[in-house]
C-alpha cells in the first residue's frame, strides 16, 4: 500500500510531494518511506492531501536473526546480498555491551533507540541498521 502525499517537509518547508510506501501507522498518521528514509506524516511531512493506493503485489518475509554474542553486521550484510533489489526494514532489539559510550543522534523519524543496554530498531531501513551496528561496534571496541 502506498500513500500519494501532497505536502511539505517540516524541517525546511520544501516540497515533499510524492509516492511513499506505507510501513505502518501511529494513530491517524502514517509511517512511510521513500527508500531513503523513514518519515511520519504530521511530524516530518506536513500533509495537505494523502491518498492511499494499492501498489504492485509484494511479499513480506519475517526472519528471526540471532547473533549469539557475534557482530550483527555480517548477518545484516548477508540479507542485503540475498535480497539486493528489495526494500528491507528491520524491527527488533539487540542487547549491547558498554552502553555508557553510546549516544543517539537521530534526526527525522526515529527508527532506532539506544536505552540502557539495548539497541532497538523500529522500521529501520537495512542500510541504516548496518551503519548503526557498525558504529556501535566501533564505539564499543
């Protein structure tokens, strides 16, 4: 399902018109992606008109990944290699060591959160999840 949005970016008031894949909703607002980022209508995108449209048929695959004290990046990169043309969205949680060294500097729709000893992903695009896990590894080593 897609949202054809007419509106503007809250950050700079530039045009945000376009077609976005709907990942979910929060209340009356949509969580959408253009493949580059994840945005929430009514927050990052201020809408004047939203029309939902049915897109091409797609397949949703849910995979459980277990890292067992191993780095997350290799398994995430394998997903990227296995499905190179697909949009992959990560939702889940990692328990991490040395959380006191880590801070969150997210902008836009928050697709990850660092709290206590957990890194939580929510509708995080795969490339962003990989870069976050690599940054986490670098900061903790």
